[in-house]
């Protein structure tokens, strides 16, 4: 009995797998073309200074305008781009586009870009970033590079060298998704960052229990005592803003202030920030 069923099951499984492999191969091809055609678009999410809610910068977040599947978020394609070695091409094009877009915005606005673990291993990372900044005329002091701990696990010495070379250009480094990695304290001890971004999963919970709030408070204090500035990610309520500002959190980001948006929308927001619940004066934090 088992044999017959087993074979049937196997066949079904195999054809499902074939389909998945084919779909994946097709997505890979489409992604390659989309990158070449510049169809991976930078979206921008506001970053505000607390407690005034002055807009001080934006985080660049990749979006793929897929002709059939619509607007795709990074979880649909960043992994594939990493595995196939397309991530560098994707990210450098995105950075270049963001630097060009930023020409139309106030000169104080900071840009934060995400660098994936695989891209972080690119030995020419620093040179490529510099050449994009030079070509577009975007000042290094307005750029922030966000990395997660998974970029740091391979080779600490190499990571230190890369971080230092970027910082020597004047680019700032943020440790992203803080609290989700395996050895956050170790990395804070061994490497020099400029900013710490508290992961959304912590910010979510501060109003849920005292213990959780205490943990976030401790992270803010730790960050400040190491001389870093702190951003809270994923702020969705006014209650969170009040509490985080009260604990000394410097910056905030989240749907409360604005979801990631295309260039045109950000340009409109910049023209009338108060209409979006933000303070009108742009504040220079560089
Ligand atoms: P991240 O760098 O931690 O970016 C923050 C993510 O949280 C974004 O998701 C953003 O849309 C989402 N978010 C922001 N505020 C809120 C909120 O209030 N509530 C909720 N529920 N979510 C919020 P997104 O755009 O889907 O990006 C996911 C991740 O993909 C990013 O996490 C980043 O690690 C990666 N990513 C995005 N763009 C790029 C890129 O150009 N290159 C690389 N290497 N990675 C990227
Ligand atoms: Mg980020
Ligand atoms: Mg994050
Ligand atoms: Mg995240």
C-alpha cells in the first residue's frame, strides 16, 4: 500500500517542486531584467527627531514595480538578489537613484540606505559608494549606511576595516534591527557605530508591559552611554512617541509619521510637513 501511495505522493511532490523551481527561475530572470531596466525603485520613509517630530531624513527602501504582480516589497526579492549575486548591482543603482532624487530636496535631509550582509563583503564597497557620491554630488555627511548583525558574523576584522573606511569618508553607520541578533552586546563592544536602531518588535511592545518597556529603556540608555544616537523603528502610536521621547530616544520612524512612499509623495510631504503631523522646520543633525 505504502509503495503505491508513496510513488504517487512522490510524483506530486516532484511536479510541485518542478513548478516551484521554474517559478523561482522565472522570478530570477525577471529580477535581472528589472534591475537592468531600473524598475527597482527607491521608496522613502520619513525619519523624525523626537519629541518635536521634525523631519530630518529618510530611509531608502527598495520596491519592485512588477508588471503583473504589482508593487513588491523587499522580502520578495532581496533574498534572491543576494543568493544570485545581483544584490550589488541592485543596491548601487538604488543608491545612485536616491542621491539623484535627493537633489530636489532640502540640503539638510539625510539618506539612510540598507546594505545587505553579502554586499558588505564586497571589497570595493567603500570605493563604489564614494564614486556614486562623487558622481551625483551627494555629500558623504548626509549618508547613513544601515547594517544588521548578520553582516558582521563572518569576519570581525574585515567588518571593522569596512566600517572604519566608510566612517573616514564621513558616512555614518547604523546598527539596524537592534535586539534581534545573537550577540548584540559583543558587536557594540567590538565595533564603533554611530547610531542604533531599535527593532520594531521591541517598539511594538512598550505599551504592553512594564518589563518590556524597561528593556527598551535600558537599550536607549545603553546606546546613549556609548555615545550613539538612537532611532526607534515601527512607531505606530502617539503613546509610543510620548514614552520614547520621555526616555531620551533621539529619532523615530514608523507608519505614524509615514509609510515608505515614492519620490513624488515625499516631495509633496516636504513641501507641507505640518499637514502630515510633522514640524515644518527642517533640522540639521549633521
Ligand atoms: P529595515 O531596514 O529594518 O526597514 C524597516 C522595515 O519596517 C521596512 O519594511 C518598513 O516598511 C517597515 N516599517 C516601517 N515602519 C513601520 C511601522 O510602523 N509598522 C510596520 N509594521 N512596519 C514598518 P520593508 O520596506 O518591507 O523592508 C524590509 C527589510 O528589507 C528592511 O528592513 C531591510 O532590511 C530590507 N531592505 C529594504 N530595502 C533594501 C535595500 O535596498 N537593500 C537591502 N540590502 N535591503 C533592503
Ligand atoms: Mg533599515
Ligand atoms: Mg530595521
Ligand atoms: Mg527590520
